[in-house]
C-alpha cells in the first residue's frame, strides 16, 4: 500500500517525491528541511558538500541513537537520506514525529521501500540517485559518531582532492590492529596473508582489519574501507554501484566495492575520524548463512577484485579458507559457541561444494 505524506506537510512535498510515490516499491516518502535545494535526481552538476546515507531495516532504536549523535560532530551535513526496508511503520513514525530532526540534519529525505529496493546494497544504490552533493557518506544505523568524525573525513577528502576516491573512519571500539592480535600473527605465520598491515587485501582473498588505530596516526592508504563508516566521491558511487547480488547481511559488500573503487583513486583511512559500532544482539545472519556467505561472497569478490588473478591466486584462496575453517574447529569445545560454529562450518562446506559443482 502506498502511504501519503503527512497532511500538514502536503504542500511542501516537492514534485519529484510525488513522482517517486508512483513507484510500487516506494511505500512512503517524506522530505523535511528548508536549508537544502531538494533531492531531485542529480544531473551531474553536484554541489560542494556531503550527504549522509543510512540504510536501515527494523532498527528504529539504533537509527534514533545515530541521529542523536549528529550534533556532537560539530558540523551539520547538507542532507541525510534514509532508506528504510522495514516491514512495519515504526521507523517511519520515528522520522515523521521527530520535530528536532531538521536542526541536526540540514534536511532529510526518508524513503520506505520494499520489493526490488530491499537489501543493503540495493538500498544504497537507490539512495545515491537522490544525492546532490559531491561527497557521500555511508554509515550503518548502529553507529554512533564521535565528535569531529564527519568534519575530519571531509577535511581529508578535500586535502587530497582528485587523487582520493574514498575516506574511512576508525571504529573506536574495535580490537587492536592486526599485528597485535595473536590470531592474525598465526595467519601470517601460516602464509594465509602476506602482511599484517591494517586494511590490506591479500591475494588469498582475506582482508586484514583496520583495528582501533590511535587517533594521532596520520591518514594512511589501504585496499578497502569499512562499510560502517566510509565517505566517497558521489560520482564514483553512481558510476560503479554496489553489487545487488549480495543480499541479506551483504557480507563483503564493502570490500567488493572498495576493490573496484580503488581503480578510480586512493582509499585512505582517517584515524582522527572515529565512531562507535554498537551492533545489536542477533543482528548477524544465522550461523549457516554467515558461513555460506563467508566463502561464496568472498570467492566472487576474489574473482572480480583481482584484475590479474591467476591459478596460483585460486590455490591461495582455497588454502587460506580451508586453513581458516580448520582453525574454527577450536570453538566446538566451547558450549556457548559450539552450535553456532557447527552451523557456520556447515555453511562454509556447502558454499565450497556449490562453487566446485558450479551450482551457483
């Protein structure tokens, strides 16, 4: 059912939103704020500034917490685009009833979607068409921005100019950088990865985490940016798009996009730009699906992301993920983790079978 905008704002709905309501997969649309020029589909002449995009589904409390963190970073974004795939209207009511939202966002465009627009990567692709600024920041709905995060990401983008494609923010509550983690040192010792530098993509198809690098660390280049907090040139996102085949939790979509985007410019992490990633209980996939996507999605990324991929890289992928799966067996002796680990291993094995038999 297509829902009309709130009656008291009917005369303020721009023409382009009236048109969007004719899309059967757009269930509701709301535009609020006097400070922006609207969100009509960009024609290539984007204004200087940054738009925040949040894709959400059934997590109104997390989204409200993120929006509450916006005033703390010292700079109101030009606009916020929220694409919501919730089956109910709880998040919709949160946005429509928040009287203070405009003071924290400049202006906001809220779109509740279903059908072909449902799913993280598809919601992101749908959101991009409404962005009129030259920079676009994706944040997960379970993120809290720490002071100065958005402005520091923009500062690094502007300082590097045309040479950079994207800038990422550090997750303050993540574990230490990989060289300080025993498990990653073991992976290096076993030849699964060639380096323990943060934010690198190995030819084995495994990517090293960024870790909670110190805030005073200068901006540094990597191979991928974390999906929970990344800022891109809008033109690059519009040209490349996210992989719509990565459905559900969309495991690996950030690495997939990063490897394609780095052909357009450098990927840089800004350690002084920091956020908290507060993942809710039960927010992950079930164990089998998570295990399946761990292998299947990463194989697709490996196949497309390495432009000079050879048979030795395929062997490296098979070796790395076989050893990594064997390392998971250690969790089977822990009662609290045994069942989830068993299901994850089953998912990985099924993905390997499907890849070997070309079922998918």
